[in-house]
C-alpha cells in the first residue's frame, strides 16, 4: 500500500483505488470536509502527476471524462484549494508523493485501464439530503426532488414565479458555475422543454452565486448529487440511466436556512453611476466578511477596468 499524508488530507492506494480522506485542520476547504471520505476506483483514473514547485509541489489525480458527477457538474470550475483531486505537498513529502505516483501508474499499466471517456458514473454523488444557499435563494434536494425558495432580495421575475419544485424526471441537466469578476455565478436546473436561457438573477430555475465560500461549495455538492441521479450524457442514446455505485449512508436531514440579510446585488449597468455604486457595495461586502480580500481585489479590478477600458 502507498500512503501520502499532507495538510489537505490523506491519500492511500491499495491496488484497487485511491482512498481520499479530507484533512480536518484549520484552512482545509469546507467543500473537501463536506464531501467526506470516498474512494476513486482504479477504473476511473486517467492518470496521476506530481508537479514540483519551489517549495514542495502539487499532486493531481486526473479522472476519465464522465467518471465523476462532481467534475461533470462543475465543469472544471472548482478552485485548487477546494478540488478534492489535488493536494499541496510540502518539501518533506516530495519523495513520498513521487513514490505514490509511481505505484498508481504501475497499477494503471498492469490493469490496462483506458483513459477514454466513461458512459456511466464510476463514483457516487454526495450523500443526500442536501440544502444549499446562494445570493437570492436556497435549493434543497432529497434524492428525488429539487425545491427552490427565493429570498427577500430576489428579482421581481423570480418572485412572480414563486417557489419551484422539480422532480428528477422533469430535469434534463444541472449546471454550476462560480462567480467571475462582476459576473455572478449560478446553480441552474434545466427542465425538459425549457430552452430560454435567462441571466441567473432572472431565471426561475437558477440561484445566483457570489464568490466561493461555504455556501457556494455546498451548491457544487448539490449540483453533483442531482447530476449523479440523471442519465449519463455518454450513455447510449435512448438507454436508461446507469445505476449509481454504492454510496455512503445518507447524511442526516439539514434544516433549511433562514433568509440571510443583505446579500450581494446583481450585476450593475455599464454607466459610471452604477459602477460607482458597485465599488461602494464591494467595500461593504469586504467589511462585513462576505468577500475575502482576494475576491474584493479581483472584483474591484474588474470594475476599474470598466472605467478605463483602454488602460
């Protein structure tokens, strides 16, 4: 057996799969901890690499396309510190990391594991029920139905539509994207027959996301849980959905969160007054802890570029 213990967690390989146990230290991303322990079967792996850096480096698992519902739902949008398939390696663990890589690579060669796409999910989705909050609403999923509730600051369009309740059979897909600069992220459910794509703040099937905090991480897990229970996009046309691999026992039901005060507003118009308002709002969000210093700096830079587009 090969084993690597670092701050982000412990990876172990027994010849059949890589067992990932998240770290519990302060600073380990909440998404890793909420996802919990799980095993990546050897058949789901496309490769493994150690990337050296000035001090230590980073170990990355590469999964076959379509093997994992979390990666399928998030579309590569998870930041490094939240991505459960990579860990930072300090200088004292470099040799162990390199041995770990060699061991897994040898097993992939011996078992002749293909690195092409999968036609079914080889990992289970996160345990349900799950409840997740965004800027203007909350989503709950019990394994069979998705329920959306709107907060006081939601748009008039969503308020007019009212809460949404969707069975899995009504859904075609689910999309999750993080916020980028002035553009809000979203958790979007796409029912059959609905082709119009509205902005997240006006879409009655979407919840707005801002930044990447605990709430955004939970929305990513909820998106993965729904994705795991929908037909696989690589399955033969007209074929039934593949059954899920055995999953961990369901987590206890989570209470629905109460409406939160003052969340970030929707993206402003392009006039200078709106941009000035956004600067003030960003400052308030930083002061009350909604935005980290890094998120504030990135968003402020994007606003200032709107003032000086040729600068």
